[in-house]
């Protein structure tokens, strides 16, 4: 070991420059001080003392690092940080939210099984639960999860129930407590996608959920620059999802895990500003004659406003506004200058999406109607810009709509 803690290669005799340079960055520095940011452990493979040593590690007879697809210190740190924030026993992180949802689905169900899913959910998840599940022989029953009585009858005999806390894109709030009870009575795990709420506003495991998933590409990361997902829950089920991540090659990368860790540091602060700005935008949109309906958990007109008051410690940054037609919705979106037409949500900048033609295009017309994803619906992910600038931007776009007429 050298002075800086670097392992010296134990190679006998003289070595050439080629060999010396190839081995120059072996090992890692060890410092006595506690780093105030977690380092990126950008390492894919490792060297072992002996053949037996590596065989013992990969066969789990001895603790140790294996290979990048099996994780690494930065990846494992993100998993344990998110598990702690959600009050879960364990967690595993994935290269995307869809990677996480796919793994959790495969961990609980297989060919010939059936699961129950909320009827309103992200279009990519809907695609996995329709076309994706059909390919592998898993049946999915879609149900209204805002009232536990409406799902209870479908739960018996299923392998899992899947809901989004605040459902994308109509932001209805699932009856997590009631559905959780029904699922427990039937001995079925409740899986909650908590992407829109985040643990800063709500912790599903405290309300009887078994497993929690997130797209960390959204609020956890929060800066429009990373892709990631996580599954959190009991250690045995997390072991099963980790095993699938290794098998399918969907474990998160060290760099994106590091970005997500950095995002976590400001999550609570950002959620509070997102919620404050969103309340203001929701009230502004609701007061306009150009908008037919505004759906935001903080508004008394939201169908589950009382539940939101009871369950959430903030109303979040997501709003749905119905302009009555696709043409009017698109005109509004194209008129905004600070808010931009965007592909995602949950970042620091305000983004506008037209779910019917983009994020939820996978829905059949019948399922879209049942979920209330109308042609005039615009999804607003309210960012953390100055409130006054967002107000001016939305007011100008609404005025333009009024001038153009419908
Ligand atoms: N869950 C929700 C609620 C989402 O909105 C999304 C994506 O928009 C996902 C999961 C999938 O996440 P990712 O895009 O990271 O795969």
C-alpha cells in the first residue's frame, strides 16, 4: 500500500511502461476525513486475492463487490437512502422507473397469474400492463382505486395490486388505506408508485403498502438530467427484484445514482416550492374562463381533496387543466414562454404535456375515457421559478386564447 492508500500491483521483477501505465490507477485512496458528498464509485470490475475469493463472493459465501451490473457503493447508497426516506426495510435501484416497475411485476407474478391495477396511471406502465403482460401471459384487471369498495372484489385470487398515489395525468388520489386493507385481507401485496407524491409528501408503507416504486427521473433527481427507478420494501422481495435487475441488466449506473443522491438532498425543499407555486397556478387557471376544469389536490373542487388534506403533507407540483379541445390545449401550450412543452415532469423547470397524444398515447380510447384523459387535458409540472414570472407567463397565454376565441 502506498502513502496515498493506493494498492501497489504486486508484479515480480521489472515491468514495462505499457504494463505500468495499464495498472497505474489500481486501487482507491483512503481518507481519514468524512466526505460531505458521497463519491461516485465509477468501477465496473474488481480484482480478487484468489480464484476461490471471487468464487466465494459471487456465490454469496463472502461479502464483497462483484461487477457493475450487481451494483456498487454509490448505487447501494442511493438504494439505502431511499429505503430510509420511505420507511422501507430495503431497496434496489434501476436504470429507469420502467425498469423498476418491470422488475417488481416479474417478482410478484408470472405466466398464468393475474394482477389488479388502478385504471389511471402513466401510459408506459399501462403499456407494460397491456401489451407487455399479454406477451408473458399475465392478466391485468383495471379498476377504480379511488374507492376501495370498487376494487375489493377483484383482489381475491390476484398476485398484487398496483396503484399510483397521485395518479398521472388526472391526479386522482388512490384510497391507499382502504385498498391496503383489502389487499392485506386477501394476502396480496400492494405496490404503490409514489413518483408524483415523493416521500416528502407521503409515505405509502406507513399506510399498509407492501412495496413502493419511483421513477427517480422525476422529483427525486429533479433537474431534468437523469434516468432512474427504485423498488423499496421487505428484504425478501427486494432480493427478488435485485436478482431480476442483475438477470435483465437493469441496475442503475453509478453516475446516475450519484446525480439522484445529489437530488435527494434538496427534495423536501423543492417539493415545498413546487407545491407553493402549483397552488398559485391552479388558482389562476381555475379563475380563467378559458379553462373548463382544473384538477389539483389542493383545490377544494378536487374529488379527493379531503383525502389529500388527510394524507399529504403538501399538494405537490402537478396540475391537470382541461381546455375543452386538443386545438385549444395545444394553442395554450405553444403560447407559454417560461413553461415549455416537455417530455417529462418533476424537474426544476415548468413543463407542459398533452397526455392524450404523448405520455398516455398507449391507452385504448375506452380506457382513456374511463381514466378521464380528455383531448383538451394539459398536464402542468410546475417548477420552482419565481411565482411572479409563472403568473405573467400563464396570464399572457390565457389572454392570447381569449383574443383568438375558441
Ligand atoms: N411512474 C410514473 C408515475 C411515471 O410518470 C413514469 C414516467 O413518466 C414512470 C413511472 C416511468 O419512469 P421512467 O420514465 O423513469 O422509466
